[in-house]
């Protein structure tokens, strides 16, 4: 007999503003781009604040059309706490030219009100616009089993 699986808990939506990619080119196994992160916001029941400029996504687009994303950037909560996030995952272009995918974020944060981020597990849904200026990552906390 299987128990009902617990539902994911909506944590926050991060809207990341991105700049024109820096195309490294074919590196063996795919095309490497570095996509600068220049700002953004986060809004949700667990995290609210801003995305600070200075991060980037080191994206590798494989020959099969799947892009491996590895983004590292800094968040500042509305109450002034700095949080480093590494958001890794995969995505693929949909019929509209937007990129859709999933991520598994990890957080680095000091002791305090957000220390729970270090031990909790999260999954993310990634959607970028076809124009390439905004990426939205909707994060959900995975409940403890």
C-alpha cells in the first residue's frame, strides 16, 4: 500500500533579469554561453527581496537541444540578509521559442532566520522569455518525508 505523497510547498518566484549572452562557442559536447545576471526580484511566502547584479549562468547547449544551466548569483532579502544560490538544471526550447525546464537550487546562507535553506530541499520550474531578457524560476520546497 502506498501513502499519498505530500505536496510541494511554493517558496518563491525569482524573476532574473539577464543581459546579452557571451558566446564562448563549441567546446566539445556543446555550445558554451555565459549569461550575465544583472538584477531581479523574488516574491513568495518564504523569500522576498532582490537579485543582486554580478551573477551568471554558465549554460551548455548540447547537440540534442537540451541546455544544461548552472547559475550562481546573490539574493538580498527584504530584511537585508545575503543568500548565495546555485541553481543547476536543464531546459529546452518550446514551440514558442521560450526555454522551459527544471532546476535543483542549493543555498549558502549564514545562521539566522534563513538557515533552514541550507538543509531543506527545493525544486524549481524554469521559464525564460523568447527575447532573452528575463528568466523566471519558481521554487518549491520538498517536504520532509
